[in-house]
C-alpha cells in the first residue's frame, strides 16, 4: 500500500472515529438533560404535594373540632365592655371586626389556632368571633374561616341569626389598619355535626375571588352536653 493510500485510510478512520465520539457525547448530553428535567419535575410535584398535604392537615384538624365538638363548657354570656371592644387592636393586615348589617352584628374578631388536643379554639364568650389563623387574611385568595357561637344557655350569640342570611347580603371585615373588605353571601349549607366538609369550609366558594366562610352550631342541643347536632356554614365572596 502506498503512502497516499495509507493517508486516505487513516483520514477515513479518523472521520469515522470523530462521528462516533460526537454521537456518544450527544447521547450523554441528552441523558443528562432528561435526568435534569425529571429531577425538576419531581421537585415541583413534591412541592405541590406538600402544599396539598398541609392544607388537608389543616382541614383534618378542623374536622375533629366541628364533628366531635370541643368541650362541654358553655361560653360566657358576659358582654365585653364597650371600651374593650373599641380599643381592641390587631396587626394591620389581620381581621379586627366583623360587621353584618342585617343581623346588627359588630363584633371583635379574635385570632384562634388549635389547642393541645388539636381542636379549633373558639371564643370564650358568645359576643366575639374567632378567625382561624391558618386560613386566609382579609382580601386574600382562599377563604377566611370565622367561627362564632349561636347562643349560650342564657343569651343569644353573635351568630344567632346566621341562618337568615340570603344570597347577596353583605358581610364586612375591618382589618387592623382600618380597611374594610365587603363580602357578599353566596349560599348557606347545613351539615350533620358528624359529617362536616371542612375541606370545603377552608376554600372560597369561588376560587377566583377571596372568600369568607362563617361557621357555627345550629340545630338541637345534644342531651347531656352543650353541643348542637348540626353545623351551619355561610359562604361569601368579595366583590
């Protein structure tokens, strides 16, 4: 074989080798890219899953309270002094007062979490309401969840007339900075005390608008307790 033929053979083999190397590199790049995309996708999926699990945990906590009750101690019927109500303050973005013109309600909104037993805390007296501090703040997407008492043994509570609210009725929330957020009633739902859908109670009835859900006891008193056999939720949205 002559020198020229040897050079041609070497050149062809070199070109073939370069093609193989390029193909191998491209294959590896695609594999790395696929692994990267899969990792990102799994991360996003896990993030959404975690958020859903947290929301479901909050709802599950509230199910314990509304389905099985807190304790058998009746709330106080001693009305807070007017000066205490007027001087009540909260952080600027948090709910301060609940105003329901149709029911002549102008009540403080206390902040409530859950107690040591995992039950939602409720107001100590029938004249205050309580905002669940893991639900939305005024004007935020999602839903504010506010609970209040229907009555004690001796007095009507702040939510005594809750069942008379009709679609279109106004409910106002005044925040700590004085801003007023107006919500309109959309619907009312009655649940058996042992079958309350708290996942729904934690969500806006219209997911495109901030929601306000008011929850209370209703129905008949269960013999031997201070608990009622039904729950009522009024669903409202802003605007």
